[in-house]
C-alpha cells in the first residue's frame, strides 16, 4: 500500500459548469485510500470571449407554421454544416429560397431554448429532432477543450445517489455556450483554439507562476513554429508593421483569469442594428450571470468574422446595442468595413463557383442573380453589405471592348444612382421581377402572404434606403481597443470595382450608356452576368461582368473596405479565402494577439486587485 504523504495527495482543478458556475467532480475512493483530495482555488477574474460569425454563418430554424406550410419533416431554414441538407438545397428554385429564408419566419437555432416566448418555434425537439441531435455540428465526441470545458465524470449507475447526479459532456457544455449556433466547420478551429490556449497561460501560482509552454516566446530560430506559439513571434511574421511582440510580463499580467469562449448566432437576414438591440441584453445577461456566480466579470471581448464586425460596431453604438461600457475591445476578422462590391455582383449574377466543393457551395448560396435576389431583396441584413458612402464613388464601371471607360458610377449617392433605380435602367441593382417569386404578395396570411409594406419593389427600396442610413450611422463607430486582420492575396481576388464590358457590338455607335435599354426577358439578362442592351439607332451590344482584379480574400477588397477599419494594429495577410479565414495560422495568431493586447490595456487597477 502506498504511504500517505503530501506528495501523493490528489489535486483537482475546478472547471466551468453548464450554468456558468465553477465546479469540480470528485469521485469517491475506497476507505483504505487515505490520500487527501485537494482542489485548487480558481481565479476570481473572468472575461468572456464572444464570437460573432459572418452573414450566413448562423444556423436558423423555421417557425412551426412555416415548417408546416412547406411540408418539411424538419425545421431547418439554414444549416451550412449539414452536408445532406446543403446537397438537397443546391438546386432550389428562387421561390423555395424566399419562403425558407424569410426574416419574419426564422430564428437562430439555439440549444434547448428559443428567443420567441409565444411558442412559434420548436427548441427542444417536440416537433422535430431533439436539441442534441440537431446541434451535432459540435460533435458528441468533442471531448476536453482546455481545462474549462471537459466531460463530467459519469456516476456509477449502481450508486444510490446516481439518479441525483447531473452529468454533462463537453459537447453539451459547448452547445450551451452557443458553439453549435454557428458554422462550426468554418469557426470551430478558432473557437477551440481560443478556449484552450487562453485558459492555459500560466503553470503554477503566485511568484512561482511560469508561462505555459504554448505561450513561451517563439524566437527567431529557423523551421516551423508550433501553431499555438505562432502568436509569440514578432507580429511582422503574421502581417503587422511596427507592432511590438507580446512579452512574458504581458502574459503573466493577465494569466490568472478565466476566458470562457461563447458564440452568439444572430438572424443575419434582419438589420444588424435590429439584431444589436436583441443581442445586447443577452451579452449583459452573460456578464451578470458570471458576476452572480462569484466571479469578477467587467465585460466581454468581441471576436468577429465578416458581417459580425458590422454587428459588433452596432452593439457599441448608442442608438443600437448601447453596450460599449460592457465591451473591453474588439478583434475584427475580414470585415467589410464599408461594404463590398461583391454584394452588387452577386445580386446581379450569383455567387462564384470553382472546384467540386465550391460549385456545391455556389448552388447552396445561389448561382444566379434571381436566386440571390429572392433572399437578399427581402433581407435588410444582406443589403447592409452593399458599398456604402464611405466605400467611395465611381466603383461601377462601363467599358468598351478595349477597356476604355464609358461611364463610372456613382458620381454621388449610390442609392440614388444604382440601388434604388427602376427596371428601365440596365445597371440597377434590383430586378423587380426577382423580388417575389413565391408570390407572397396577395396570398392569405396563413399561406405565407404579406402586404405591400412587407414585400415588393417599394418595400425593397425602403430596405435599401434604411441599409444606407444604418451604414452612415455607424461609419465612424469603432472601439478604441480594436485589432483587425484581413486578406490581401493575389490568389484570392475580389471586386474593388465592378466592370460591365462590351464584348460584342460597336459601343461607339450606341451612344451614351445611360440611354441604353435592356432587351426584355432572359435574352436581355441571363442572370449570370451577361446582358444584351440596345443603344442609339437600335445598335445592340452584349455586356459581360468582368472577373475581380484586386488582391484580397475573394470577397472584401482591401483598398475600399477592409483597410478602412480604425484599429490599433492591422494585420495584412495571405493564404486564405474569406469564409475559411479563421482556419489560417496567421489569422489565429493575430486574433490571440489582439485579445492579449485588449486585456492588458483594460483598467490596470482591476488587474492589480487581489482575488
């Protein structure tokens, strides 16, 4: 039998339970085992990391009424991690897309709960698959992700108290933190990396504390650096200019703190301003819960992807979320700071394809303008990604066959000169015939019907105008502790400007492009970027949308949008496309760098206080 001694005592660390409490499970031992079980005291300080995904990055579920109307056996509205659902929807008609992605008939598919208290949505599986099965994009075998997210020990079923023991898996805890609300195949890597690396900064306690091996300086030695240690390199190695490397003292200063990672999906079909008003109370409740559970939680750090950055800026704006005092800082990834010309291109010609997987994704998102417009014309959230006033002027070009410019728009307001134009203008954003393919206007309410205030050309124009007003409102809204990264890669080009080029016909004889008229029907617009117009004297021209030219991430251009973020440090990077940016080593390093800097910059006296 082992000799009892201090060195043989059992030491346990507290973890973070499903309700936001620090807890630890102790397994009883035989009477003959005389060792003591000791539990290390957790830190009193806690700062949640809140991840906000991009457009189409949040899972949405249908209302019960819309599910019944569509005669679906499930309530999936949008779930990009579900390969079977994606394959089945890749060829969906515009009308099907419109009804399935109706902003008024979907909500975020949250784990075990619904945001709607009226019973309109099924959250727990009474009418469709159960929560755990529905949320298995975070896999059941997720397992331990750092010390705060672990599987609870399972009670011995023969133990007399077994029936009173609640046991949760790491996957269930992650789902309760919102991880399964978002596109996990795109965001899972960075969410897990933040969770385990931020909660393993120090080994030991007090004066004896040392940096964890994954936070030791990487140095300048040749060869690859372990991914976790990449953040400890000189920032020039992952895209910054003139930024200082993180130091051992900075890691030690903030190391005795917990950083649980949460994800918040949102209804990306609705305005970011509207969603900020809904999300702000949830973030405040998160902070309140941790404080009520015995922690010192001053606020959150936001980490965003793409349109999630627009939402974050709305969260700190006084007219929308109004929670700037609760946000310690923001890390923006690939944010369309002032919009993206790709939004115009996709509403006119659909999403881009490529290889087999890209072609499937293209089909799911919409491979022609009619499919995309059927959704985004009725969704202000998507319209808020159009180029804004801050994007600048003259980004829409008309060229002759030699590339000479015949026109450049807008000269002033894009809403007046491009977005809100009627169907007679061939370069306009919206084809009114593509807005309501499901014919919701005029149908009875119980059949999914809507009024003129809700759908149709006038309703869409109102959304466009409101989208531009929202963009103008947040144009200069940036947190003073902002860090950002974005792609500037010639292998992933984006539209800084969009060009319609004459590819057939004599442009010189056709007169002013402003007077050209679109040939009716699909002969005039094939929905995929090929137009036929008539100019002066009946001259017919064929125009084609030109491919993107600017080095970027495939979606957000650098010059007009991504680089316009106001940040303490901006990381300009290569090696990733827009959607999968957070799978990239450098993007991950810049994210962790920003979080460490934000934490260090926050209220020095708070860090100096003893727990």
